[in-house]
C-alpha cells in the first residue's frame, strides 16, 4: 500500500509539473525536477525550515550552473 501511495504522489507531482511546462523556461523545469529529486532523496530533511529550503535552493542553483552547457541554459536564466 505504501508503494502505491508513493507512486500516486509521484504521478500527481509529474502531472502538476506537466501543466506548467508550456509556461516555464528550461532552467525552471530543470530546477523543479532537481527539487523533486532532492525530496525523493530526503536531502537536508534533518534540517529545520527555513534552513532546509535555503540549502536545497543553493544546491539546485549550483546544479544549474554546473550543467548550463550540457542543457544549453541561456545565460539570462542562470
């Protein structure tokens, strides 16, 4: 049952992201996907808010910077 709920939550999150793809730029899609992966990994879950969110935002920004050439992210989106 737990796996079914996790799969359903994952599906709902993906569908929610899909609804916004048309309005989002590449960096936003990559960043939100990265945050989704951070949540699956429970990254910084041992930290309280707002520290957890701040650390995850910094990590996501570093990810975008380090992968800007790979994904051809326009400079104005970094």
